[in-house]
C-alpha cells in the first residue's frame, strides 16, 4: 500500500521572466525532505524543467527565465521522504506562461491631475502574447488607499476589447484619490494597476441669474431665465491673430475658406481645422454645442473655439481612432476630456454633443 500520494494544486498563468511558486499537499504521515518538480512543454512533449528542491514546506519555487512566455506546459511533482524513498508523481496540472500585461490610465496627465469632477476613466490594455481581457473592474480609493467604491464587474466592448472604461462622478476638487483597474483574461491571468490622481478644475464665482415673480392672479411663482445666443467669427486656419473687420456672415466666410461636399458638408483637412474666434460663450463657461461630422481623419484637430481677444482658454477638438478629445491649455498645463468610446464606420455620419458646465467638458459621440 502506497502511503504518500502528492497532489499538485492548480497553477495560475504567470510571467516566466519573473518566476513563481507552486504548492502541493500529500497524504501520509512521513516527513518530506525534498520535492522534485517536472515541467513538460505541452506542444513538443519535451521536459524543459526538472529540479529537486530541498525544503520541509509544501512548495516549489520556480526561478525566473527557465520557461518561455506564451506557451502551455504540464507539471507534476513527487516528494522524497526522510527514509530516502520517493513517492509516485502527482497527476499532471496544465498551465500557461504569459507576459505581464500593461495598463495605462490615459485620463491622468503627467502631473497626476484630472480636470473634471465627473471622469470617464479609460484604461488602455496591452499584452505581448495577445491575451484578451475577459472581465475588468474599477475601484476608487481615498488618499489613504482606503476603499471608497467598487464598481461593477464589466466585459470589454467587442469592437474595442483593449479599451476599458468606467465613469466616476462627484470627485472633490483638490482631494487625493487612487483609481485601480483589475483585469482577468480568458486564460485566468489576473493583473491590477493603481494610480494616484487629484481633481483640479475651476469653479466659477458667478452663476447664471434666474428671476422670479409672484403671479397673484394665477396663484404661482413665475420663473424667468434669459438665454442669449453668442456667435463667434469664423476665420481662416493659421490667421488666428489677425481677423478682418468684415460684416460677412459666418456662412459666407465658411464658404470662402473651405470646400463643400453636396453643398452641405465642410471639408476639414489636418492642416486647416475649422476655427472660430471671439466666442463670448467660451469665456462665460456654460454652453452646449452639436457638431455633425463624417469621415474626419484620425489624429486631426478639426475645430478650435477661441475666446474674445485671447482673454480665456481656447478649446480644441481632436479626432482619435475611437473617441473625440477636447483639449485646453493654460500656463503650461494641459487638460483633456474624452468622449464615449465608439468606432464609427467609414462614410457614416455622427454627431458630437458637447456640454460645458463650470468649465468642465462632457463629450458624447452619437452615430446617426
């Protein structure tokens, strides 16, 4: 009767450049002095690792760089008891070796700031062996790294499997936070990335005015809010510092400076973005804007909204592969606001809805 039978525990995917530890147990009362782990390449059937590890603990430490990433292996183990006898090998256990993934949270700038109280965090995922994310979860921590909120477990969008997003609202200005993204791949590889950030945004001292009047005859309070549409002047790209004194309408100047398709679509090229100068609404903060677009090249600045006489902060709109980004620059600091993640097919029109509240920008791309 065999007294000792080792059982090798499940081995999760790990990075072969870093090494790992595998654990086991065994039946029987004899003390083990050594264990021998044997690893076989599943594809070639060749033994690639065999080593006797001296320890009283039920563990075997695999050193770095003895295996290669991106491969599948099988492992088995046996123990050597105090009387010098070897046990039988355990059952084979399969596992994979995979390079450690990379997660980059693109909303946080190089100084550790974000520029809004409501942020759609975007984590860009990559993995050298092509391992895809199965599920991911974002978590928010305070500056002491105590958990504030844990967000739902999500699946990546099929069209953009390497872009992981989560919207977090109500961030306090000037307060330190940590944002964490945890992923699990289809092979069971888990990885967690955490970054510190501070929300930094401008809260205006003057808000809009709403007037109220008691209507005695009707028995209610009448609330009146005055809205004003403020139009800027469209100028030629590259002539930002010199605007001609002209009574020409925006439409006329557009037609003079740009080509049209079907008498409707303005042709925007990378070297000639659509520029508006003298926008009072940009200085006054709150406004909404809708822009209908089609086939804008990636990595292109296609609109710039410039305030009156350079007394405020200009807003640039950039077209990326799967999102729209609004960029503001002030005294060497750059803030970026990211839209929802969406891939627009070629030739399909879409609308960009931009809402600016207290100098914070929300962007949404809607396919028409």
